[in-house]
């Protein structure tokens, strides 16, 4: 071991005077540990939160969606579906049909509740995958021979309308070729009014819960694509949707698939359809640099003040070392080594603290969030070894960089002045 490192270790961790510099070092180590842990936890929480919400949005909706202009219905064609599935990045593709209704539910003998919904017809494979993840009540297997459409409603919608598994509801929507203007102003009698409506009975077969309450679970009702087509729009669909293997080239895949489909198709990605939510997540990430800079500045001043106090405490020792022939450059190196040892201890303790708190929270979920606002019930943390490595390296580099000033102060002390204090 070099003499500089040996003396630095003695200075840092051995009590050599009545003023107890070891206590000062402990405070410095704790300060660096808390700063390091705060940085790591900030990154873990922000990335974990963004990842959880993104995964929910992506699992709720397909990566790619292809429609006709103005969301017109069109006839399903196997050749179009084959073109989408033929793309090397497309994992699977399927048609879907969406239709707007007012869902009316009876809550008591003389009381009814109504709410606008989108009834979404999807294939059996899509429905099975989705319900396997999010079904809370009921069965994912559709009952045969039942009355009306088999429906799967979100938990918030079920709570608002008093829905339960097995309950029958009424679906009221505009018939094909009807318009809202005609419904309001163009009907002169009750017969015309009723002829402008699509009326259908539905049976609630299950309740799902994705955690995406606003505009998702309280709005979208799932059913079988074939049943919805038979009752309202035979052989017609709203569009095709597809999932991809690699999200990194999602935009490129969108352009290539849309080009192969040709006019009048246009495509959108999940990030474009829910742009407001993804911009909100981006805003959360943009706040990270401010937090990181603030915590880093505190850690930097902590190490500078600690080293300056230690220089004052060790003034006589510095003078003695200079008198014994230790060069100023080596005295400077001695205090740089001392800063390195203090930072290393603090960083190690900070990593252990951050990892322990993260594992504890992931295990017990002590910190809860309002799911209606944040889409998740608990604080989500992402334990990424890269975050730990980057934060540790950054704290060490900044500590050594700003420790240079106190080290030069120590090296500039003259032996006579130092020994005379």
C-alpha cells in the first residue's frame, strides 16, 4: 500500500484527536450515502412508473392500428390481413369492430342508469389473451345459446351502472346509415325514432380491470367480433390491429405496412393514439435532471466542507509531514485519496440502502397511489443495475473533481505555519 493511501485511511477512519474527526467523516459518509440512494431511487421510481403505465397502455391496445379515413367501416379482406402479417416485425394481426352505444342498466325496480360506451368486437384469440391478464370476475369462455351479446365490462363501469356477472343490459345505438342530426331533428313520430336506433340486449359475462380507469375501463366494453358483426354489420370491420416484435422500430414498421396496404388505409401507433398520456410520462422524466442536479450539488458541498474541516483538524499533521519531506503534490494526493475512500464508503452504503428500500417496497407495497389519477395502485420501481452503476460512477467522479480544491489548500500549507497552529 502506498504511504499516501495508508495515511489517508488513518486520517479518515482513525480517531487521532479530541475533536473526533472520525465523527465528521461518518457524517460525510452518511450524506453521500443518502444522496446516492436518493438519486438511484429517483431513477428507479420514474422509470418504473413510466414502464408500468406504458405496459398497461400497450397491453390494453395493439401496437399498430389500420383504418379507413373518418373511421368508416369497410369489408374485411383476407388479402389485407395477409399483407399485415407478412411484415417481418409483425407478431400477430387481427380485425376488430367498434360501435358506439348507450348502455342502460336497471339498478332497481324503477331506477335505471345509462352511460355512453364503445362496444369493441375482437377475435377469440385476442379476447383470451386480454382476459387472462385482467379478468376479475366471470369466465373468459363465452356461453353458447345465451340471450343477446356476451359483454365484458370494466370495473369502474360496473360500479357506476351496478353491473354484475349474469346481469342483462340494454344497448341503444344509431342504426347503419342514421345520423345524430336525423335522430334529433328529422324524426316526426315515434316509429321513425325507433327505426333510427339499434336496440340489442346484452349479458354481462365478466368484469375486467386494467387500472386504466379514465377513458378505458369506464368506457370500453368487449364482446365477440363475429357476434357483433352478425347483429349489426355483417362482414364489416372498423380496422385491423397488430402487435410487433420490436417496439424500437415501430414507426418504421408502421410506414412499411401502411405502404403495402395502400390507399385508403392509414395507420397509427399506440404512442400516437394516446399521445397525451405519453407526453405526460415524458414530462415526469424531464423533471429528473432537476432532481439529480439538486441532490448532486448537496453531495458536492458535503464532501468539500468535510475535507476543509479535516484539513483544519489535521493542520499540525500536515505541517509535520511537510517537515519530514513529503512533497506538496503527495499531500494533495493524500487528501484526494481520503476523498476517494469517503466517497467509496458512502456510495457502497447508498447502493445497499437503495436496493434494500426498493426490495422492501416491491415486497410489501407500503406506498399507495390513487389509481384513478396515476393508473397504478402502488409505487412501481425498476431495479436496473445500469442505474446503480451510472449513479455510483457519477458521484465518485464529482466527488474527486470537487475534492481537488481542498486538496490544493492542504498542499499549500507551509510547514512553519502549520506546526505553529
